[in-house]
C-alpha cells in the first residue's frame, strides 16, 4: 500500500501546500492572526467534535484482532481526545464569555461556515464506507492525517503571534497540536509493506483522492471568507 502514502504526500506537496491559503497564513500580521484564530474557533467546535465521533464510532475497533486493526484502533483512540485541546483554546481565548449558546449555534450552522461542515461530513462518509476493513480505514485515516498536518503546520507562525499578543499559549491551534500529530502519527510501515490485490487499488486511490479534493474545497472556503474579514475589520 506504499503507493497510497506516496500519492498522498505528492498531492499534499503539489496542491495543498501551494493553495493560496498558505500564502495568506505566511503573511498575516499579529493582529490579523489573532482575528482569524478568534473567528475560526467556534466553527471548529462542530468539526472537532464530529471528528471525535468519527474516530469513536467508525475507526476504533471494539476488539482489534490483528496488527493492522490494533494500529488503527490505538491511533483512533488517541485522536478522539483532541477535542479537549479545542476546549482549552476556547477557554483561554475568552470565547466562553464572548458567545452565548444561541450565538454559537448561529455561527456554527450558518451559510458562511457551510464549508466546515461539508468537509467533516465528507470525512464521515468515507469513514462509514470502510466497514471493518482495516486497510480502507487506514486510507481514510491517513488521508485525513496527511492533510491536517499540513494545515496545522501552517498555523505555527500565527499561533506564535497570538501567543505573544495575548500572553497565552494556544494548544489546539498552536504548536502542541501539530507536535502531537507528528509524534503520534499512524505507524504506516506495516500497511506500506502489505501488498493489496491490484484489482482493489482503484478503490483505495479513489478514497484518498476524494479526501484531498474535499480538503482543497475546505481551503477554498477559508480563502472565501478570510480576506474579506481582514479587509472589513483590520484595515
């Protein structure tokens, strides 16, 4: 299955990392970084909590029976706890005091943030389609892991600026999250050594491509609202 991981790395390097969103993040001022982090945090509640459910309901195994299932299960159980980092950031950013519950609901489920929900629902669809197959689960999980590492890596600079501006240390949107992702990433070696039936290769490749395509649409959604937000509030 090594062709899957290589394909994901290639599309991430050539398409995702070259998306205009990353150029935007590289050129933010401290004030803009603070604004965008604050603006993103509440919509990420839906994404982060749905990701928890995806891992809990569709990637974890009740009783992993072999090496492959055990790898998937262990990683899913670690990933499903990342929502606690998000709760920490919501608290330290002061959002528990800034937003009433009604306002939070309106912000999470409005047209402007549709792309958050569409993206994570697409991840859910692929996870549900895996059934008990650990190799399909691996492709679905590794696709998400590869793209999200690129995304959170792009937040390193902005997180540093927000930390200095507010005298706080973000965890979900900061260095801790991306460092955790790198340190605890899926052990791909056993899967890469596994030789799948050539007749099934298109199924795995299609799942990987659908995820990258969905993530690119997610980044398009970010670009659609961020420049206008900066222009409206900062300038």
